[in-house]
C-alpha cells in the first residue's frame, strides 16, 4: 500500500480506484488498478461491487461521488480522506479543506448505512523530501506539493518558520508521520471490529523551531535565509499575496498560518496506543535516508 490519489478498497484483494490521469503513476507499483470516471455513477458502482471497505484518498467533488456510490453499493465501511490535524480544529470550507469537512458531514448523514472514520496523520514527512510531496505522487495542488512549499526548502536552505504563537511564544508544535507508517496504521485499522470517529497517529511531535534547527544540523550548514513568523505576520503576508492574486503563495501561507494556530498539533494518538508493534520511523532517520549524511559528519 501507499498513500495515493484514489481509494484503497478491501475485499479479497486490494484495489486502487483511480482516474485516467492517475493510473500511470501506479502501473509499476504492483497494485490491482481499477480506472473509473468519477462523474459516471455506473463506473463507480462497477468498481465497488463486492467491496467491504473504502479508504478514500481523493477530496472535493470526486470524494462526494465516491461516498454516494459506496452507500448505493452497500459498502460496509468508508474512511474519508485523511486530515493533517483534528477535524474539530480545521476551518470548514477553508482554503486547505478541499471539501473534506463536507465529506464528513455527508458520511454523518449516512451513518445508519455505513460505518465511517477519519485518519489523522499530521504533516507528512514527505513534505520535506527532495522534490516534495509531488515526488511521492501526493499533493498536485500549487503551493502544496513542491519542494520547499512548507516551512523550509531543504535544498536551498531557506525558510518561512511559523514558530511563534499569538502571544509571541516560540512553542508552536506539529505532529508528523512518514507515509510508510500511515500505510501501516491504516492496514492495522482494517482489522478493527469497530471504528471510532477518528483514528489518530503520529510518528513524531516536535516544536517547529526545533524542527528547523534539526534540519540545519542534519544538512550540515546554516540556513541561508530565515523568516520567523507569528499568526499576525502571516496574515499580513497573506493580505499581500491575496492582493497580487498569487494563488500558490496564498496556499503556502494558509498552511503556515494553520501551523502557527496549532491546527496540526495533538497529543492523543489512539492508533499508536492500540498498535504499539508499529514502530514509527523518526524524522531524523527518515530525513537522512532521503538527503544522506552531510560530508562534515561522515
């Protein structure tokens, strides 16, 4: 399994339901692929025939169509697209939502017909890998998927750091998880007899300030340029980006503002507690695996 655009489905085998534009990305990953047209109910109904569980990784209108089809085909369980933070802390219909809160509302209205949950994984480590989320086939949205779109560019060593809260205290923290560990927890959750409303995981919780210092240490040299931010300074930058109609920068700043406001931070992780055998990879080990050990430390 991997985190990908489409849906994981559980029957006797695992399928990835995807669309034509995403299918090629999975051809070499040894998955069974079902190509569907999200605008065509018959296509989705055929793909979901005999399916017990759907783990959605699509957002927006496509996810709503997937929910509608899953209910129609009497799928037993449906997990909506993952959240980076607790749904209760997110802004419904906000710039970062991409229809996920609406999908949860739909699923709540179908609660008599289908069991649901939402996986909470924090910020994916893969945001900080070479070439960013896009390299992992995640995050095609401008301002979200490229290298350096979130907090720091680990190649050019530049950073916009939302380390300070509204009281100018540098205690802003985030939870993070590697995509491979997300897949492990999701696999474990498939065998749970009942699902709670949210299933929360975390690979590592860290203060944003310490994360930047850790990357500096792991890369073996100082950042060339660092901007330190609190919510007020990010809102000012967001006003300028909005005036310029710079959509990608607006998304980046909304992500940083959400970070400064604590929306990607939590302390209760029921999946980690239920499945202690899942040994999550630390950010440092993951980062060195992606970027290598700097020459000064060899």
